[in-house]
C-alpha cells in the first residue's frame, strides 16, 4: 500500500526548515547505507544524531503521532529516528530494498523496517529529476510531492531516487515497525478503519457500527505483535 499524507508541515514551517538545511554541513550519505546499497547511493545526509536532524525528526513524529491517516495506516509500534538527506548535482540512489532491521546509533533497540517514509522539503518546481520510484503490485509508481507532504510505503518495496539534474531535493526519511507485520493485513485494517470512520460521520447511530468496530479490533487482536 502506497499512501500520500499531505500537510505534515505548513509552508512557513517548510521554509524555515529549508533555510536551516541550506546552511547545514552535510556528510556522505553512504554512511547509513548497507553494503549493497552503498554502491548505489550518491547523495548527502545530515550525520545521524545531528542536532538539526534530531529537531526536524522530533517535530515530524510529534505531528505524525497526531495524524489520523498515519496512525491508521502504519499502526506504529517503534520508529527509527528520522534522517535528512540532500540530492543535487546528479545525486541519485539506484534501485534497492531497505535493510530489514535498523539500529539507531547509540541505542540497543532494533527497529524492523515494515514501512518506509519520505517527507519532501523541496517543492517539485524547485528541482528536475529526483522522483522517488517505487515498484509495487500495480507497477512502478513515481512520487514527487509538494513540500511538507509525505509518502508511506512498504519497506519490502524495490525503490530508487532518480538523479537530480537541476536544483536541490531536500527530504527526510525514516522507518516504522508496525504492530502488524504484513502489508496486506495492514491494508485491510486501514480500509476497514476508513469505512468505520465514514459511517460514524454519516450514520452515527447505526447498530452495525458496533459489530463492524468489534470485527476490526478482533482482527487487530489476531494480527498484532507486541
């Protein structure tokens, strides 16, 4: 399931973040890549634990934990702290699959990467190229969202970032370990939760809502891992 989550940051917030990123000192993005991915990765990244990356990441997670769309789709259990990258002057990241397990620097806790996410800080008109290409059951999806918007997709997906041939593409990315491991099960729960919310708005007193909500939670109880 590939999901567009709009407006995580407002335009004014994005502008302030981008101004800070333009002044930041960047490192080679290969430092957080696995052995195979490092051969395909050509970008820059704020070092893990960088004060600005931590500030941006904390603000992102604060908003996402209050975002009904993200909470319903991801059913988050643990999150790898968001990182920030920069693609410019031909920077790209060829097709790869993210490492199955990530461990934050200086932290003993590991995170299974059930879901990948990219939040854009550059508007599409500010750079050429730089599309996030994701291969899924419906073919290849090309993603280039407005600044402040985020895409959420399965961590099992083969994906790449096309070369940026003009301008600069700033973005943040992170991984989520879901309470529900299987993407197909999360998708079913997401669709059911959306239907429950719509019925609650349209026919709040309908007696079937109780049964449908109960079925949702019984499925969640069956599939959840804690």
